[in-house]
């Protein structure tokens, strides 16, 4: 019995170590349809829009396959015949952006983590591109860039607080998250020859999810306001 107790203690301790070392950080998920809007807007877009999606992860800790991911970024651009905001939609084609500053081993680990952690991700055609990836933040909003191909700038969701303007949340992030909120697309520009895609948006629509992922003992896909996500530190990422 004593040996069994020691074994169980060791297993629980090992589980805690694995949980504590799980990849975690922040997520930006940009869609080509509105995520928080009135019913008429959503119904008009549900079949005609949403065919493009960008996901970008900023790792603040954790490892995968024995490789540390802290300080790295990863992004995926998808083009699908379906609305990618809808559950069960096809992954379509994808380009994975890997950080130029990472080692080959780190890039392999990031790609392996992506395939293992996103069960919906089964692109018909997958291509990769190495580029300088960068997340920045300020009081005015958040930005993500991937070389000359991608530039996204967000603004806080303040113009129409939750519960007003006859608007509501219609979708949830396609990525696995713990907490998420909606942000405004202040300006985005994407040009990817590998997908023959040119996508620009600066209309101030609610097309961006900001989220946290990989946090232990957290709820899954819990929608919060920007203030709740920011908390006392007043920062999202």
C-alpha cells in the first residue's frame, strides 16, 4: 500500500508538471465575417462571407515534444469554400507562418503542436512560410505582423457594449481557448500568393477574437468582456 501511495503521488506530481509546462499564451483570431452583430447582418453574411481566417498564437510559456516555446509566435492563414466561423466547416487550404527567429527544431515543434492541438485543422493543402512574426500591444490596441504578408491592428470593443445595439455573440473561436472576447478590426491587410489571396479590411467590424489558451484550471471557451479579460493589469496579451 505504501508503494502504491508513493506511485500515485509521483503520478500526480508528474501530471502537475506536464500541466504547468503545457503551451500557453495569447491568441488573435481574425475572421472575414462579423462575430458580434445584429441578426440581420449575421444572416446576410453566413453563407457569402467567412471564407478566410487568420489565427496567430503568442506563446508565453510551455513546451511541446521537449522543445520550449516561450517567446515564439505561430500563425495560420486559411482559405475555405465554407464559412470558417461555423463549427464543422472544412479547413480548406492553409499557409502556416513559422518564426524566422526560431531554430529548425522549434519550427518543427510549433508545426507539430498545431496539428496536435487543433483537432479541426485538416487542410486539403498545407504550405509553410518562414517570416519575422511580431505581436505588439499598446493602450490603443494590438497588432500582429508576419513579414510583408500580414498586418492586423485591433481596437477595443467599446462602441457598443454587450447587451446594447441589438447585437450579440454568434460564434466562438475555432481555436481551443480558455477565455475570449471580441475586438474591433481597425485595419488589416493580407496578401498571400501561395493562396492567391488578397484580403483587406478596415471597416471597424467586430471580426476579431482575442483570447488566452493553455491556462490550467480555466474554463473552456468562456466569453468575457474586454475589462474582465484584461483584469487588474489592463493588458490582454
